[in-house]
C-alpha cells in the first residue's frame, strides 16, 4: 500500500493555520505544502439561516501524478466571535493510491476531522485507514440526468449540480461503479462558491448562487436526450454493459455535441436486444465508428459489439484498416471483410497487405479460408502475387497455405518457381507430405525451360537445394540426391572429385521410379557435363549409364548428344562431339557418303544428326577443335574421315 500524508487546517491562536501535518506537508515552504494550502478555504453561502445548513465541500483535485482528497466544512464564528471559521482535512498521495472509484464511499467516514482538537495519534495513513461507509443509492432518473450532463461537458467545461452533497456523492458513486474511468481525470467538489467553481469539471453549488459563465447546469438538457442516452448508460442490465463502455467513451471523445446527439438517437434500438447492434452500426459515420473502436480497444468488450462496429461499407473498412491506433487484429478483420465483399475492388486491399507490416498474417487468420485471397490475386502481376503471398501465408492453416501456394505457382514462370517457393519456405515450416510433391514438381518443372534456354546449370541453384531440403519426403530426397551430385560435380575443383560426384548423380537418377522424371534428369545430367571439370574424362561412363536408363538405341543416343551439343550455350560442346566420334569409330553409327562427289568424306546416315554435328564442330574453339581431331585420329580411320566431313 502507498503512504498518504494528511493536513488539518482551521483558526487557531489568532489566525488560520495548519494545526497538524505529516511528511512534506509539514514543510510550509515546500511545493506540496503550498499546493495543499490553496485548497484550505471555505466560503459559506450567503443565504444560510444557521451554520449547520452549510454544505460539506468534499472532493478531489488531481495534478500530474498527485491527487488531493479534501473534506471541508463551516464552523461559524471563531473563538473571538467573528464569523467565517471553517475546517479543512486534506489527504495527499499519488493518484494510484487514491483511485476515484473508491473515494465517493469515504464521504461520510468517521475518519474525517471536523475542526476539534487534533487527534492524539496523527501520522501518515493508507486509504484503508479511511473507512468506507454505505452511500445512499441515487435515483434512476437523477442518475440518468447526471450522466447525460457529463456526456455533454466531456470534461471540457464546468458542470454545475444544485443538489445536496450527499445526493451528488450518490450519483458519483453510482457512476464510478457503472462507468469506471469516466471521472478519473475530472476535478470534483460537492460545494464551491462562484469564484472557485469554474476550476472544477464537476461541482456542486448552493441554489442561491449563480453558476460560472459558460457552465452547463445539471437538469437543463432536454428530457428526450436524457431518457435515450442516460437510461442505457447507467443500466444495471448485463446486456447493456459492453455497449455502454464503448459508446460512452466514444461520445466523450468527440469535440462537438453532435456525437452525443447521434449517440442518443442510436441507443433506444440497442435497449431490447444486442442483435440490434448491426443496424445501429450501419447508421454510424466513419468518424463515429473509429471513435467507438478506439474506445473499445482498451476495454474487455463483447465480440458481438466489435463485429457490429466492423460491419461497415467497403470505403469505411479501408479507413478502419488504416487506423494504426486500433489493434492490428481489428484492422485485419476489416480488410478480410472488404476482401470478401464481391463488388469491392481488390487492389486497395492487396496494396495494404503488401505494404503494411503485420496486416498480412492477421488478415489471413481473419479469413475463413484462402479462397477469397486466391480470387483476389487472379489476374494480378507475378510481382504482386509474390508480395501478397509472402505477406499472408504465415497466417493460414496448412491446407490453405498449400492451396494459396498452388494458385501462386500457376502465375509464376516455371523457371522462377523454385526461387518463389524457397521464399515461401522461409516464412513457413512445411510439415505436410503434400509439400513433397509440390516441391519436386516445381524443381522438375524448372529443368525443361532451363535446357531450352541453354542454361543447364540453372536448376542446380541454392533455391532448388533449399526447396528440396525443406520439403523433405521421398520424392524431394531422391531428387536432391541427383541435384546435389550434379551441383557437386560442377563445383568440384579436381577431375577425380568431379567424376565421383557425376557418378553419384547418375546412380541417383537410376533410383527414380517414374520413367518421365528419370529421362528428364538423365538429360539434365548430360547437359551439365560441359560444366564439370571431369566431363570429358568420365563421359563414357556417364553416357553408358544414362543410355541404359533411357533405353536408347545408338542412333537415338547420338541424336540426344548432338542436340545437347547444339543447346550447350556458352559451354563447350566437346564432350558430346567426343562421344559421337567414339561411337563412329566403334561402328555403332551408320555412315554414308551420299551425293555424287566421290571424294566426299562419309557422313552420318541420319541427315539431321549430321547437320547438328557440323554446327557443333563450328562452335569449337581452337584448343577443343585440336583435341577433337586427336580423338578422331585415335578412334581409327572411320572416325577420322567422319570428323573431316564436319569441316568440309
């Protein structure tokens, strides 16, 4: 518990003075003591028949972290017979030690000093030392009027109440109980004279006194507004409480009387059933709606209330999503609602999902499935699809992650899919076995375009390795063995290491059960040969293994090799030409002289293969051309004469 200091003030020894004080209040020139002495005052109403009729001035004053709780009263004449004597008992402490909702019930506590001799035991106290006493309950009509007055002043002007202090305290106690927090920042006193009243937000005055200029007098607001607004706000019914908390705070947050008027117009339809919240919500403008949501943000509010406030027109939903003072889950729900609205353009939603951090996963969680987002992405650019998928995929369930990924993959070019899938796997941890099939299909789908673009090493990227590693599963594991072996061969620094990796890759190709996939991987292995340091030295073993896997005839094998030579791009076609030279020397390929010119060298019987061989030979640089000629000479006369046909 926090310590509270106290001070007693009255006429003594010929002047008004502090007759007892504790802590800093006992230091007359200290700031806290000086501020406290400013509250040591009391001026009775002029129209009093006896001192006993003078109202008690009870209330509190808050400045920064400090709160003063005071109780003051009139004593009549001082010991010399002059009128104007009074007493003041002030308790001071940090505001959290004097919570407003616990102060009204201390109004009539026997703890308070009333101007007699100072207590014999006088020292610092705690709030519990000021015993609470029952507060007479306020009447319903009186309380409704009281709360409506507070709504209209909103702590921005003085609200004057012409009621006895006990009645005012009863209204304050009921308001604190039903509407906690409403009075926390208001200065309050049950009685003040006109010269001091306007310093308070809520103040009691004697009927004989005029209110300060600009003050709102309790009871002067039209009865229709009092009935409609106050009845709900101070209701004890449980089905009103959640609505009350947010509507009250929203009304007090607005700077004009219009918010209170609109609130009063809306409340009657809420009175009977909470299901009426949605039609009420539909009548709110966006400024009021945002105020309501901001008010609800710091409170435990029923889900149905929030759902009603988020049930808005598409343009308003974007305003809600853009309000960074609201919880991100509510903003995301607004975007999700907008996304499922059939007639609303999807572009503004996608832009926010792409650009606003944190909205993506929360919006995904707010959607029933990924289907609305998939529909929204239909027809969008590949870049937009990538940004939105990466921004939202974490928030979806595993099933919806898979559906969204499959839809996105159809938008992206096959060659780019491994990179995009690797980015997705950075956001999530794939655990479903279906990712195995997706990852292997993506990698295999990237091989064919890479071969066609004469970039056989493109499918050996780090993104491919990441995708296959993260996906796991039998298909990805088998495929990773092939890709890993080929990548190891390309990166090998020695001939022996390169040969080892290539043979490992060829053996891995042999384990692929699907014939089409096995053939595609065999073609990839052959296409990568020129990029491997050992490509020339181990081509015979590699080609022999792959020929067996694909069940090629010698003529078909030669055609495949020559096609690869033609598509080798910046890589040297020498390994392919060298193996075809070897096949010619071993008489595995049929030759023909063709034409009518007797001195022409023999050519491959398959004219298409011969044409590809000529084109490949033309692409050889001088060192490779010299090496090819040496290989042809070593392979025998038949091979040497065929080699010469390529240079005619």
